C-alpha cells in the first residue's frame, strides 16, 4: 500500500515538474510578447526622454551647410577679383580701376569674416547644447547604473527559480495571473533599464565625439578668421596707399595739364613769331617772288602718315579716366620706340630741340604760314635751318608722357592754326 502510494507520489511529482516546465516556457513566450507591446504602450515616459535627447535636427546641419556654401562662393568671388588685380598689375591701366578692385576685395573679405563669425557663433551654440546634453546624460547614467546594480544584486540573491516559485505558489488562478502580470512588469522595467543604460552610453560616446569635432571646427574657423582679418588689414593698407596714389596721380596730372597748356601757348606764340618774321621778310623785299606752300588744298586726305601706328588720343577735348580734361592740338600715334618718323611734306626745319612737355620736337615750315609739328621724339635726325624733302626721316619715336606708351605727337597747323591732322592724312588701310 505504501509502495503504491509512494509510486503515485512519484508520478504526481513528475507530472508537476512537466507542468512547471510548460508554465515556464509559456511564461517566457508571454513575457517576450508583452515586452514588445509594452515597449509601444506601457513605456511612453521612458521613450519620451530618449526622443528629447536625440542629436540636433537636420535643419541645423542644413544651415551649417548653407553657410559653408556661401563662404565658398564669397571666396570664389574674391579669387576672381585677385586674378583681375594680377592682370591689372601686369598691364597699363587706370589707377581708379585698381582702387575699385581693392575696395571690392576688401568688401568680399569683410563678408568672409562676418560669415566665419556667424559660423563660430553657431558652433559655440552647438558646443553649449552638446555640453549640457552630455552633463545630463552622465548624471542620468550614474542614477540608472546604480538602479541596475541594485536590481542585479536583488536578482542574484533571489536565485534563478524565484519567478517560477512565485508563480507555482499561487493559491488560485487569479493569483497566478496577478503574479504573472507583476513579474512581467518587473521584467519589462528591468529590460527598459538595461536599454536605457546602453542608450546613455552610446549617447555619451556620440556626444563626446561631436564635441571633439565641433571644437576642431571652431579652432579651424578661428584660424581662418585670423587669416582673413590679416588679409583685410593688408587690403585696408593697400586701399589707403591706392587712394594716396590716385590723389598724387591727380595732382601730377593737373600739374602736367597746366604745363601742356603753357607749352601749347608757347608753341602758338613761337609759330606766330615765325609768321611775323616771314611777313617782315616779304615786306623788306617787295619785288621778290612770293614763296608758295608745299601744302595744297588737294593734299587733304592724301598725305602719307608720318609713322604707322594706332591712335592713342585724338584731336580736341578728351575726358580722362580720372575725370580730368585734356585738349589736344594734335593726335598721338602709338608706335614702338625707335620707329622712324618721316616728314609729311617738304619744307624748312625751324625748330629741332627739346620743347617743354612736347619733348624732343621738330617743326617744319612748309611755306606761306603752314607748319607741321612732330613731338615726343627719341632722336632728332635734322637740324634747325635744314631744308628737307617729303618722306625724309626727321627722327625716331620716343616716350615723353609718363602716362602714355611710346608714340609720336603730330600736329598740322595751316596758317598757324591747329586743325585735326587726320583730315590731311590718307585713310587707313
């Protein structure tokens, strides 16, 4: 009888063990399913802080990208200006254009400095936010780790079968369900705690990396700002020097214009003297035949050019680039220095010497009060009183005006009056 009872007890015990394993298996599956659902429905308070502590929204990155693109555009604009400045410095140009270029470079550099300031300010704001987030995450991690360590100690003390024992010791099915719900919530909270600790570790690591990157960008931006400020100071100095150069050039131009006006009046007086002497000579010999001019009306538009070249300035009033006005009594024919200059018609040389701003000058009298003037010569090949023929070389092209390239200054003065020489010269081929 006892054996039967003992054997029955053994059967009951085996049956209970099987039931316990089935309950544990079901419990694990139920807890896994509930874990997924509770992640969505039961833990909004845990998820909300995580969402609040995510990295900065993309709009901040977009703004930073837009700032960098704008900075690159301004630097490209300045590079074009610098290239234009190099071109100006390698060729003859108007000083005011160089000064305008310097002002544009200074303006572009100032905008680059302001852009770098804005980027540094934005980076400082990001560093401040990241530092605050790091402090909060570290403080929360300390708390969560302490809670996790306490939970680990409690679980270790209770043993691996504590949950199973708590379920099997229930007196009723209702108590079993209640204990199952409680154990499920406890396990869910433990999982959330572990996940939170892991997320905080990742967040702290990412924030530290972000801080290193931001500090590197700030240091780079500060170096670039220092370089741009140095460049801006150099441009300000260059602008001041350019302004002084423009003012000095304007003063020199004004002085030279006054000299040119005096020399032109002096030349007109000299030609008037020659004409007066001619008239006195005619009056002294009333029976002598009158000398005719080698220039005739039929020569208009038919005379050969004294030198082949391009027109640098024309007859009449000319407004210069610096807003000064020059009145030319002739034309400037640009040609390489040393090019031979020929007389447009035969006559007698009445002047062959340096003549003020005209430089080395030859004046040919063609008779009957008609003259031709050849200025800015490098060399004189005739002398005063010499009779020359049409097409004869009288000198070579030189450079007298510092603001102009090598050229011949050529005037036609029939009856001593300055006219446009191009009316006398043949049309250009």
